[in-house]
């Protein structure tokens, strides 16, 4: 089967290609700086049209993003798949009980992370946790988008 052959090739290639990406992310983490709410944006940043968002605003944005996807996946592991209720279709349906468990577990983790923003909205630690979660998730997402179907719809 062509799909099975392609999945085996992707699985074999994934560990080699992600090692350097993960190393780069881990080495970049100490450079992550989150400014406290009392620091105003510099004039140079304003001149370039940039914006400095405070910790509470960034936590709120991240919390809303994670609670939306998390609640949908926790309720229906195929929420963003072909058979799901969402008009946005990202993937094929989850495969069997393992696929359903994985999607629901991912939704549960997103819900848990979003709750941190609710419980401590001005915490730089929560903001750093969001940054780490997205830094770990983004290479996986990019790889699936590049691989195309069935991992990700184009």
C-alpha cells in the first residue's frame, strides 16, 4: 500500500531530521526573555511599527488559542478531521482507539496549559511554558504540513 510505504519512510526520516531542530530549540531557550508589564516599548520599536505586549495579554491570547483547540479535540478526536464538526479540515480521521486517545490526550494537555493562564495571568513562568510548548510543537506541525496528506491536508 502506497500510504503505508510513505508513512514508514516518513517515520524513518523523522528522528534524523528533528535532532538538529530540537537541539537548536534547546540551545535557544536560555535566550528567551519575557519583559515585565512595567517596561514600555522603545522608541525604535514604535518607529518600526512594532508593538510590545504585556505578559497578561500574551497569556490571555495563548490561553484562548489553547482552550479552543484543546476543548474541541478533547470532546471529539476528529474535530478537525474529515468527519469532524469543524468546517476547518486539517487531517484525515484519527485511526482507531490509539488515534482517538492521542487526539484526546493532546486536547487534554492543551486544556491544562490554557488553565495556567487563567489561574496566573500575569506569570512570566506561564508565558515561558506557552513558548516552550509552541517551540516543541511547531517543528512537528511544519513537518506534517510539508509531508502533506494524510498527515495534513493541503
